C-alpha cells in the first residue's frame, strides 16, 4: 500500500488493477506521513521516495537553551489547544488575518514557480551536496532543486540562491544521507569535520575578541570544501558546514578561504561557503606569486 501511494504521489497517476478492473486516473495530492523512530525504521528504498523529511528532536548544541525553548513551545501548544477548545470560532478569528496572508503568499508563489530557475552554479552545488551525503540515485538532487525553487518563489524571487539550498538541504537529505561505503559514519578520524572546524574557529575568535576587543580577527580556512563528516547524526556534512558558515558570518569576523580543490572536475563548494561567509576566496593559483602570508596581509589592508 505504501509503495502504491508513493508511486501515485510522485507520478501523478493512480493505477487500479483488481478483479477485472483496470484503469489509470489522474492523481494530485501531497502525502504527509508521521512515525516514531523508536517503533522501528523504514527501508532506505522507501525513505528515498519521500521528498522532504522533518525530524523533531532536540539539537545537542546549546542543550540548556534548547530545553528552555522546548518548554516554551510545549506551553504554547497546550495554551492554544485549550483556547481552541473554549471557543473554536474566536480562535480561528484570532489567526484569520495571518492565515489569509500566508495563503496569499503561497498562491502567489505557486503562480511564479514555473518561472523560477536554477543556474549552473546552483545545480553543481546541489550535485556536490548530494554526493557529499553519499546519496544513491538522483532523487536527492531533484528534491533539493524543487524545494529550493519553492523557497525562492515564496520569497518572490525567480532565481534560487545558496540561501534557498541551505534552507531546504537538511529536509531533503536527512533521510537519504548514507555513510561512505566501507567506512563507519562515527569514524571521524578518516573524515573531514569541516563544520566542526568552522565552529571551533568561531568560538576561538569569540574568546580572542573578549580579551582583545580592539584587535581585528580573521579566520583562514584551507579546504577543498568537500566535507564528509557533519558531527550531527542524520545531517548532511556540507549542509552542516553551510550552517556553521552562517553562524560564523553572524559573529562579525573576517574570513579567508584558500580553495585547494583541483582536478578536471570541480564542485566549487568553497564558493558556496564564501558566499555565506562574505570573505575573501583565494585559489592555489592566486598564491603562486605572493604566498599565503602576503594574501592575508592584503586582506587586512582591505578591511
């Protein structure tokens, strides 16, 4: 039954074959499923058929703050439920304006969605993100692009950006990401914890700024951008790196990325990181004549 429903949802056609009845009918619906992972798991082939997945769990980072936020959300849910039970009509009226505004936004997004495009860089970035998560098949890339297009349309834009991909990547990849063949996902020693490195740099610079508030601080990141370890169970490694880059940028520090990617096939993942960091992006070719130290000095002068 699950396979039949997913096939109809993805293909837009429901096939009926039973006791002499044979037919195909147009079928357009959105399938939403819920499950408790403690009660069991789904096969990878079945999970891959779901476009997006939301995991409701507490992030291990900033545990105490998350616990406080979790209590606030629970209180709000209970309060709203009780308010609805007391007077359903008044409850609906209180949120009518916001609901109508959201409905209008969605309607407008659906209108312009066919015009929303993804340029070559965004397509390459999408493929690189899916590859770094070791996704099998190509549903991951398709889900990423389609979700990013919807995100851009909801914002009234006709071209997807890196922020659109960042906003949807966890939802499209969390249930598709696989450990690299022949390696354990917990084997951090042989992986690239890019997100952890960026977070460590941010925390180090925060401490440095507290001690020396008048001294500018800059992170120098030497990487090819191909993260293979997220440090967060279920999260795509590059999505985790993008999130870490966004947090770093919000801290107000400068950054220099030395892109060490080489070879005939390049994914330009450092360019995606730098777009969020808003710093300076250098390639190995840029350093042939002046060296890393001179490049950093030049960056300081420009700041």
